[in-house]
C-alpha cells in the first residue's frame, strides 16, 4: 500500500516556519510523505498566522476549497494549527465543521494522537494554554539541509498594544541554554551551516530561567558566544531583539563572535515618541537612533532591517512625519512596512482615533517610496565589493539565489546547489536584491 500523504501550508512568521518543520517531522515519523496536491493528500495541515487581518478570511477561503475534496474523499483529514487555531479554535469548528483537528500553539506535540483520535472519535480540539513540551524537542523535517530555525524562547512578556502575540503564544518561556546548545551541536554534526535563533524578544532570553534579582546575567550575549563556539557552523543569525531591552553586551558579543552575521533586525514600529508611548514601546526615537549608532560603530558595514507600522490609532500627520524622519536618518537596508490592523482582544483595537483606510494607504505609499529609494542607495553602495554568498535555491530568472552575511539577496548565474558558499563580486543593485558574478579564483602560480 502506498504511504499516506500530507500537504502542509505555512503562513506568517519564522516561528511558524519552525513549528512547520516539526509538523512535517511528526507526520514523517508516523509514516507520511509530503505532497503538493490537495487531491492526493490524506492529511492537509494549515499552520496559520493571526498577526494581521484577513488571515482568517484566507483560512476560511482555503478551508472552503477543501470542502468538495473532503466530500469526495471522506478519509481526508484537515488540520488547522498555529496562532489562529489558538485564538479562534471554537469558531473554526463552528464555521468549518469539516475540519478534523484544531491544534493550538501549545499543543503541537499531541498532533499525531489527535489525528488518530479523530479517526475513531470525530473532530478534535486542543488549544491548551501552556507549553509543556518545547516544539524544539520534536522531530523536524527541514526544507533545506543547510539551514535550521532554532527556538530559544517561546511567548512574549511585553504588551505592545497592537500585538496579538502575547495572547496566542503566552508569556515568555526560555529554553535552557544547554538544550539550545545540544540542538545546535547536533545540527552542525548533520551538516547545518547556518542557524537562526528565534524568540519574540531575544534580549530577554533567560530572564525566566534565573531567580529574579539574583543572577542578573546577560544571558543572550552568553548564548551567542556559546553558539559561536560550535564547530562546523558558519553563520549565526537571530531575530528579533527589542530596542527596549537591548544591552551593550549583545553588541560586544556580536562583534566578537565571527560566526554571528553582520545583520540585525531591529523593529522600530514608529518614529513618533507619542505613538511609541501609545504602543507601549518604552524606548524613544533618539534612544533608538542612539542604539543604531553604537551598533554600526562596533560592527562596521552591518545591515539593519526593521518593522514599521503605519496608521496606529491616533497617528497624526506630524507623528507620521516623525517616522519618515527616523527612516531618513536610520537609512535601513530593508524595512517591513505594515498598515495597522486592529486585532480583537488587543488594547489598540479599543482605542479612539482609528484611521480611515485611504489615509493610512496614502501614508503607507509615501513611506514605501522613501524606503525603496533608501534601500536602492544602500544596495548600490555594495556594487564593486566582494561577498560570501550562501546559496539557498534557484533564482527567479534562472541561475541561483543566495544571501550575503548581511542578509542581502544575491542572484548569481550558473547552477549551484543549495548550501554552497560562493565568493562573488557584486555587479548590480536593485532595491531588494543584488547581482553577483563568481569571483575569479586567485592564481598563485609564479608569473614570468
Ligand atoms: N497591525 C499591523 N502590523 C502589526 N504587526 C504586529 N501586529 C500588527 C498589527 N496589529 C507587525 C509589527 C511586528 C511585525 C511582525 O508585524 O511591525 O514587528
Ligand atoms: Fe508583539 Fe511587542 Fe511581544 Fe513583539 S515585543 S511579540 S510586537 S508584544
């Protein structure tokens, strides 16, 4: 008999990518193989995101498409996992009763058992409130062999007023440093050369592992240094630090650790102090810019990316100008820009001064135009330089595509397998990618 097949679709952030590797790992360990065709699948899993609006509409759209397939093949099992499952579990069952399993963010380890139970007992729902087993402890099946997401903490103790994450992922729970190291060592032994350490707020990593006010150790910096010593690993990335909890020892650890890449994702959210206050983000614009200055001074050439929200409730034209001003001064290499989206259950959703869509769109377009121009300038500064590129896959227009240590996407001609390191010379620049040519090998043969 042919093996049962699963189709897995992932939405949202890197934490979901990480969890999806575990979903794939659990299903593989249970004898399933992957498919891209819903009609062939015995199990279809949607790993969902709740951070912005429309995620639910998209989910119900996708579930609606599956309904006739499920009617034709009643043995097909449909699973909804991730943040929307955690947030809307009961509603999903009501609106799409043909869903077999709703599994929240804390309940992932029980996925296979839930699937088995669904066979005999009918639809299952597990949206428990606490993580008992770290998803990292589960078997993983990775999309690429050379890179791995490594979770160092789940959940978040902050309460940014726009953000749904603390509601769906719960309070911060850090993994013991030894567990993280053991995982990274195992990955490196199996040929992983690049890892991305994941946490909602990596700077507070370990805060929940120490006794309050006793061991005030800067644990994230320790972790970076320890991971840097793992043999075989070549690149370490992490996401995301929070400007509020950022500390100089992290800059020192980054500068001293040769494997830690010259890139930082440093979420600004807004350049207006008034809006930052309303967002419950406790740093201010000058402090943010001050951190950037220190980071750039300690790590020359470091690339900086950020997240910015436009149209937070009560944002005035003046507030928005403040954001544009910080964007001009910060000169980000890349910015992920979002239109504010009220998330039910968050404080900002209840605030007065919700803006109209056309106003937000108009500001958003201005911000994107400014940032695109800056991104292109930053990319042009790279032309003529040499870079080490780690190939990730095929380029869009033929050739291969990879990233520099600064996280810049580079297209290179020719066939190169994922996981290959190339030395390239940067010959062209676009706002979101560079063009590279293979650097000529240095001939050491004696001349003359
Ligand atoms: N509306 C718009 N953007 C949001 N983000 C988080 N919540 C919202 C929201 N309600 C953005 C933030 C965050 C990124 C992952 O998503 O910029 O850093
Ligand atoms: Fe959300 Fe703020 Fe926590 Fe980030 S730090 S996950 S934006 S609450």
